[in-house]
C-alpha cells in the first residue's frame, strides 16, 4: 500500500471510529480530517507532510514546543526505571520530587505561599473536582453544617466532569446537563465589553464585584467555596477582569469566611506573564487547581494545592473516617511527574518569564492594530493569552449569528496558510507556546490578521 492510500485509509478510519470532543461529527464526517503525525518546536506536521504553526499550544498545554530535549530525556530516563505505580498506599520518586519543586516555585512566586500540600490527579477537570470536594468536606470536618453550595461566575469554565460543569457558566457547553448539576450561585462575569449590568468600565466602580458581595452576604451560611479563573476567563471567550477585581474577590472570601478556589489550569505556568495569574494582584487562594502546562504539554497530570488548615481538617483516627476519599488510577504517575519536574526546571534554566515580556508587548501592539478593523469589536489580553472578538456591527456590538461560523471560517483560512488556531465562537484565540520565536509569533499574527480581514471584510469563506 502506498503512502497516499495509507493516508486515505487513516482518514476513513478516523471518520468511522473516533468521536472527537467539542465537534459536530456530522460536519466532521463531510470534511477531510487533518491528522497529525509529527511535531517539532512550535510546529505540527500532518500525514501529507504539511507543517502548521501551533497557534493554540495544542489546546493551551504546550509551553516549550514539541520534542523538547530536556523533557524527552526525562521521560526516557524514567521509563527505564518504572512507568507507573499506584499512589494509594505507596509513593514514588518523581511524585515526591515534583511536590518539593512545586513548593519551591510557589514560595518564590508568592513570597511565601500558604499553599502547602499537593494532591495529584489527571487533568484540569479532576483538579477542580478535587478542589470542590475538599472544600465541601472541609466544612463537614469543621462541624459547620449547611455549606453545600458554591459560587462561580457566569462565563466561567472549569472542565467537563459533573462537578466542574456545575460551577461552569458557559450555557452553550453546560445548559443541556442542567438536571444533573448541584446548586451554585452565579455572580456576574467581569465582561466589560458586554457588561450584563449595563455599566461602563471607566466609572462602574467594579459593580460586578458589588453583586458578588450581595450573593455572599445573603448566602454565606450555605457556601462552601467560591471558584474563579484568575485574571482571564479563558474558554468563556478570553474575558479579562479589570484591575482590582481579583483582589476584591479574595477580600470578599476572607470577609465571609469562604474558601477561595483559584482555577489556574489555563492560566498557570507563565501564560499570563507571571508564573501564576494570582500573582498579578498578590492573591493567595485557599485551594489552587493546576494542569495543562505543568508537564510542558507532554503528559496528562494535574495538581490541587491546599493550605495546611484544609489539610489538617482531614487528620484523625482511622475510625473517624476523615480520610479524603478521592483518587485516580494514574494519580501521581511517574512518567508525568518526571516530565513536570523537567518542565519546571526549564523555567529557571531558560529564564522564561523574562524572555516572554517582549513577546507579550508584540502581541499587545498587534491587538491594538487589529482593533481598528471594521468587524473587530474588542480585543483582550493577559500575557500571551489573547482573544479577538468579531462582530457584525462594531457600533452596536451586534454579534455574528452562530450559524455564520465566522470564527471557524477565520480558523480555516489561517490553516490554509499554515497556522492552526481554534476559535471560541466569534472569538479568535491566540495562545502560542511560550517558547515561540519573535519571527514565528510575527507569522502567527500576520496570518491571523489576514484571515480576519479576508473573511469579515472580503467575504472569504471556507
């Protein structure tokens, strides 16, 4: 069988057997799938040999590019020892070393951090599930009854498992599962461009924070915790919060004695320009959820960090059943932890946080330029995370209809020109690996700009 015949066979097998996430499979089956066979640096290659610039870091996980030597070697070295052993009743060397490294990173970032304990799981959703269950059970062990609810934000996204969906606030993803979900209180999103309180950001006095205060005041006796994506609601549309908002949330949680859970799954590990997004406003949560970039995009791994106060509430005699009854088969996987240790060591070795400053500035200047286009309503940025919101009418902020698929048309046009991006509805997402060169960042931005102009101004389609 020739290469072309084998490639076509792979395409048909994909359509026949694979159910892709967040994908309308009827449309997928009508198209020719792009199947990736190789990666190198900030590029990925399909089975036909075409290379694409990875403009979304393989769904926000890749930090140092593909086939990073140090991470490759760490995994190869570990696999010569052992790939996996359970963390239930045992421990393993990479898990211990990673926990120590995480504490060192936290204490150098937050100077010092009260987060002191590491609980491993597999992905962002499970990290959030762990955080929610910890918060709920904490109050039980403190003999505080009735704290069975959570506060989250509209437009928030925390994963796809049932607990994570319960605290989610993106209707297009979550509404269908309503009958399965537990009770939450939804605070307004700090979505300044489309403020649900119909206020102007310049003089609103953080009105959305005032609405959150009202919720906490009225229901503090019911609330176990508040969960938030610090600084930017990523999957909700790259919605950045105004200055002072995050710090205000921390102050409200302290005021009403409510546990603050920071979901840094997307924002952690340098994405916003600091190691963790909470650092921007010197906020230390009670619980922090981490995943995505923790292994540099190599292996599934997640961490839920907690304070000693929370951890100590679970200590007791065996018969008291204060154990945290939660775990996964691959909790603390040796290969994943080894990759994560190598990833964190690279932050120091390559001075990542220093070296991305100019790239953040380049992205910021490009965003201001693209904002001048007639169908770009808003641009938003937190470090190397950015969103460009497309609108039908710039003056009225009228959005494109969902059926127009404008974001997807832009992404398809960019892909035709060697750049892979993935939109969130009408929002074009820019989120490259932190290691991207200035030249490749320029290519990413130039191709994206051309695609936006072609599709929205010239009627281009795909």
